[in-house]
C-alpha cells in the first residue's frame, strides 16, 4: 500500500491525539504517525503539542528516522529519506552517533508584533 495513502487515512488532524494514560502527559505531547515507504525510506505526519498538525518537525523527523535505523540495524554513515507534508528530508547517522538533518527550508509564515 502507498505510504501516502496510509497517512492520508488519518484524515484531518484537527484534534490532539488521545494519549493513554492521560496523566503521563498532562499538557499533551508531540505525536508522529510514521509508515515505511521503502528501504531506508519512511513517511510521517506530525501533531505538535500546542500547535496542531504541522508540515514538518525536525525533532520528530530525526526521532522517527533514528527508530527506523535502530530497527534495521543501520550502520554509521547510513542515510534515510523521510517524506513529510512539507517535503522530502534526509537524516544521516554520522560516525560519531549524531544525526544530521538536511533538506529544503521554506518560510511558511511571516508576521510582526507591535508592542
């Protein structure tokens, strides 16, 4: 099944996901919905606490890629492609164990505040 259609079945993420037991995260939590899209390739959508669904989340993308890398027994210097509604990203596990996130950066919202 196409990973995009799997994530589309979630419908609109208009309400915070239900967390159980609720008392563990009394203020909510970021929740990533992840599916395998291919070899070293995942896709995800994210609900960010206090914001709602976002087009991407660097922390969530890296966390999901890291879990996939551990699941697959991936060696250092391995890269995974991660598709999010905002575009395609790449997460590389560096030799020192750190993760490197690369991809396009696009300004999604601009605003100003008068105090």
